[in-house]
């Protein structure tokens, strides 16, 4: 018997439709499923899980560039709004005191070298020429700075070839200062004969090369050094424009010319009798050891280059081995000399060596300090502001807090937002994201998740986690602070089976099931499936279904006993019962 509610449903047009459906089913010879629940076909497609967050754009490479020491501003080489390239010089301080510190360190090194007195012909070390060591022992400060310049320009060229323009610019300017100090040393050369308590007429030696301080030859050498410095400065200025292809030949040229410059400057050193200077001292051994270390460092730097050649590497290795062998022989001879003739005990020698090393460290520190008088662009960018002027004075109290140039790298943009705690476990570093910007409708930018905070911050009643996304290279004018939305792809799969999440049912006894509608079925049948990832709309089916099958939303419990799935009765044998509403 059909109840009153069912009667109301089956009257009029509704009844006619039901009877038509029954008749058609009978004509086709197949049973009809009369459920009004929607059905869905199992299909294959691409599947993504997206986590969305709102935030804003930032420019992470923003630099407030300051000088590292106190002093008076010598030059400001940029203007507000100017675009500069990595490695270019932006501003300089007066560096007279820093140059003096380098020369003082060189003087102290020379002092400790001169303080060592040795005479192979007597056991007391009290010799006539040993009392005049400033005259007999040459001042090698110029040679030392030229070795520093050779090392610095070589490293500058290597950095430039590797694309490390920041360190290339740094070493280029350091070479500039090395040559500048050499010029000062040649200008300020003392009369060593007068310092030794005599004059050059009494001390004549056919093997000596005498160059009078202030001579035309010295003036000519200084002029050549100035020309070389001008070439270094010209390369530095070209780096500001960033036309690196045109700059490389200049780097190669100044590196090659360094040998000529070094020979010219070293020729101004007063060389004394070679019979006196036989390398019996610790400083000479240390010089050979340092030369060996430099050779090994050159070899290491060369091997790190992508264009390293095996033959050239073998040559550098041979030079390093040769320097080590020479240093070893000198050190062994020195030990024999001390054991046989010297009155200096090993305790004094150790103290002497420690003092000498302290002055070597002082020289290194002085070179680092002179670089604090220069501001070099750490990256490409735009000058946002110039906060100092030429002749501004920075005191020892405020130099570390006063910004000289503010630089922003506009080529690097980051998105900063927050992720809700319900989604944070899905978001990981390295995932891709699409970013849309309110100020640029219709444009979509891509990026990569670079940071996910391990700590959440409570906002209202929700815990949120800070997230940073680095935008990929783009062709647009973006600004920091623009509002944006990021959609992070936390999972992506291609050509997988998909069903709506509404058809997936979790059973206490059977696991995860879906209601399947098949041919010959009078009612849906629950089938166990394996579900992968799912979002708010679709679930990924790993097994249990085949493409083309149909599923539906079932209100029945999958844990209830399932009646036999029989076909509907033949036409005319009765009216099918409709669900009671």
C-alpha cells in the first residue's frame, strides 16, 4: 500500500514520469535505478592541492651602507635614483691614517728583520757590517706590497671571471691601495747610509745598485705607478655601468701589466752586497714559507674555476712544491747556523718569530681597515638615498650608525604572508606558488617557498605561521609593500582517477568506501577504495575503481547488511516504491 505522502509525490506529472521510466526500462530489458541522488562518472585528470594566503611584497636585498671607520668623507660617487651594479665604488673616506697604519706595519716588520744580527765568520755576531744592518739589509717593504698587489689583482681577475663581481670590485680597490702605498714608500725612502751612521761614500760595493731618493728615476717609476692606478680606477668606474663583457679585457690587461709594474717598483730598492745577505735568518724562511702558502692558495683557487686546465694546474703545483723545497732547505741551513755559531738561544728566537708574526697580523689588519674607507655595492640595485655629503665628518662615536648610501636591489622580490595552522603541515620549502598582485590585475607571477616559520603566532583565535616566497625572475616594475595573494601548490599529480569528496564514505568495519552504480544493479553497491590526497572538491582514488564507472551519494550506512542486489520487476508487475519524503 502506498502511503499518503507517496501518493502526493506520484500524482500528476510526477506519476507519469515514473510510469514512463518503468515502461522504458521494461522495453530496454534492463532494470532502472530510481534514486534521485546525483551520479558522477569516475574520470582521470590533473589534481592539485592549493593553500592560499594573503600578504605583501618585500625587497629583501635592502642595504643601509655605512663606512667601517671614522673620518672625513672624501667622495660621494652616486646620486639618489641612480642604478648601480655589483662591485662598483659608491663612496670613499679620506684614508691617510689607514695608509700610515700599513706603512707602520711594514716598518715594524722591517725593524724585526733588521734586529736579527748574524755573522758567519765569528761566534759573537758582533761584526762591522752587522752594526749597520739598515744599510746592509735591504728594505723590502716595497717588494712586500708589490707581492700583495700581485696577489690581489690575480684574485680580482679570477673573481670577475667567476661572475663574483662584488669580491672582484673589492680586490680591485685593494690592489689600488697596494700600489698607492708603494708610491708613498718610494717618495718617502730614507737615506739608509745616513741611518747607519755613515755615508754612501765610505760604503762602496761593486755589486750594489744605488738609487738616490728623489732621483728622476724614482719620479719616473712613481709616474708609471700612477698610470697603473688610473687604469684600475677606470675599470672600477666601468663596473658601475655593468657592461661586464667590455670590462674583462681590462682585467686581463692590468693583470698582465702587473709584472712590469712590479719590476719597475722593485728596481728602486737599494740592493747591497749579496755576499752579506745569505738568508740565514728566520724572516727569510718565513718569506719562503709564505710564498709556498700563496702558491698553494693560487692552486686551490685555480682548481675551483670551471675552466681549470690540467696542464696549467700541474705547473702551479710544481711551483708550490719548488717553494716548499727551497723553504725547507733554508730552514735547515738556519738551524745548522744557530747550532754552530749563533749566540741567540732558541727561546729568544721563538720570541723574535712571535714578534714578527704579530707585525704580519698587524699588516693584514691594516689592509682590512683601509678597505673600510670604501663603500662597494654588494649587489645590483637602485640608490634610494644618499645621506652623507662630501667633507662630512664621521666621529668615532657615530660612524657605525650613520648611513652613507641606501641601496635596494629591485630585481629580487619576496612575498611575505601567513598560513593557518590547519594548512601549515602541507606547506614546505621548495614548493611552487602563483602570486597575484592587486595593483596588477590579470598578471600572475610564479615563485618558490623559501621559508616556513617553525613557530606560530596567535592572531585572534587562530594560530598563523609566517611564510616567505621568493619570486622568479619577472618583467614588470614591482615595488615593496604591494598587497598580493599567493596560492601554494602543496600537492600535484597528473592523470589520476578523481571522484567528488562527497561520495567518499568512511566505514567503521569496511574502511573507506564509495557507492558504485553498475548495470543490472537495483541499488548502489558500496565498494572499498584506496584514497590518496584530497582537496575541498575532489579525492584522488589510487585503487578500487576504474575510469568510466559511476558513483553516487548514498544515504545508507555502509556498515548495515546489504540486501541482494536484484533487478527491478518486469513491467506491469507492480508500481516501484519511491523514497518517502
